[in-house]
């Protein structure tokens, strides 16, 4: 049976952007542009008639903006997805965080250059992989049965019984070299929503620091950190150069920079660099994980969660060689099952868990040290 094309409705109040986005999407196989709308009110009418799978959705529009569209879709329990077009400003970043919390699939930055050709190329570079990721996810869900997102499946790996947990922890204990001194997390598409659910579940007395690479541009990582800090019992911040790595803190790598752990005599601190991207990512999970393996050896817990691509896979290999345990989010609860796939398929993952169990597993594995869980 031939693949069903992914139907896209373009929603933007600017004629120029509607034309640019239509031209970009026209060059992506398996994508069908079914219409355009100049504001959210007209978009909701066209959703009823055209039945798109996903919207490219501007945030600021007259009559009805992007956030109001998302609220309506959420109230009506619609399965129509949305990729937001965001302004590269502090206000744009904050509004985008709200859009993601309302269920938007992902976002891209609106080009702001003076050269139309360069703007089109930039938008194509940013938008195409995210549309394709959504299309793959939608196709998988259709194959599983029904167009609506499938609820997380409870499998033996995803929700193990107590005996299974005990066996897993014994296996991890045999491999690990000691007590985790830090948790390092790599995450991308679907990350803000996942972190908003997971981080507030971590206890106030978590005995180790948590360092996170979330693939996002500058400004957006600061907005994410501020939002998580308001919701969480732990202190969440965008990391800065020289900051001590202390228990009870969650550090988000700043967008457009690389973050690594360094050790000065007996204490750990954060180093922010302008080193090149890795896996086309800056910040990169591999970059952070590699530093953790050099500084902490096996005494670190590596976590890979929802996201496109393979960033973090090489870092997991390095951590595993040092004897560190690896925790991966399961396929059913990922927005995009890209980043966790490789470590799971390579059998690097000691624990595979759904999103609603990630915080519990982290707490269990670092609470008294992995070896103490035997």
C-alpha cells in the first residue's frame, strides 16, 4: 500500500511567508499542501473542511493568533499537529515555550535576513527535517492503528514488575563502577514537553546534579530553564561558565554553545565553549557525555530521551565502556523515537522506560548508588 501523504495547512498572516513555506514544502516528497489561512480563525474553519495532519503556525496574527489555535485544538482533543514559526526574540522564545506546552510538535525560527534566497534556504534547512519527522511519526501511528497518537504502551520493558526491576538493577550493579555523581541527559524534539513532565517529578533531595542538553537556539534555552524552574522542586537554570556542579541543581546547556563538565582539584564545574557543532548540534549531547566519561568515568548516569537524529549515541558508547548505566525513553512515549533508538538497538540501554517512569528510574538509580540496588 502506498504511503498516505502528510497534509499541511499553512497559517500565517504574511503573504510572503505563506508563499515561501509553500515553496519549501513543495520540494518535500510525501507532503501535500492542502491550503493556506491568514489567521487562526480562518485556519480553524479550514481544518474542518480540509482535514490537515499538521499546521505550520505563526504565533502572532490578527483576529486569532497561534496560541489560541493550539488552545482550541487542545480543548477539542484534535490530533492535528503544529510546527510553530517563532521570532528570534526573548518574547518569541517565551511564547514558543507556551506553544510547546499546549502541544505543538516543534518550532522553527522565522528567517530575518535581507536576502530572500537565503531566507528560503534557511527555512528549508530548518523546516524539512521536522515536517519529515512528524510524517514518520504519523505514519507509524497509522500503521499501529488509527490516526490519533497512540497512548504509551505498557510492556515488560516499559513498565517492569518488581522482580524485573530487581534483576535489572543487579545487572547494572555488576557493570557499574560506583555511585553516580551526576545525571547527564540528551533530548531534542518533544523535549520541552517531556522535561515539563519529568523534571518536576524529581525529589528535592536528589543527591546529584542533573545536566541537560536540549537542542534549542539561544534565548530559547533560557526561557525553557526559567519555565522548568517555576514548575520544579529543584533549582533549574541555564548554565553559565564556571558554575559549580552541585546536587539539587538542574543545568540546561545554553543554546548555540557547548557545555562540558570539568574537575578542579576535587570539585566539579561547568565550562561553556564555542567549539564547533557535533552531529549538527550546538549544544551537543555527545559533547557533554564525552566530558562526563572523561571526568567521572562510570560514576554517571546517562539518559537519552525523545528527539530526532543520533546525538548522544557515541556518548552512550563511551559511558558504557566506563561502566556507566544508560537509561532510555521508550518508543511509545517518545514524540520522535530517534535519539533513544540507537542506544537501545545497540543494547547499551540498561533500562528502557516510558516518560512517566523516567524520574522514578533516575531517583532509584542515584538514590543510594547503583551498586546498593542489588
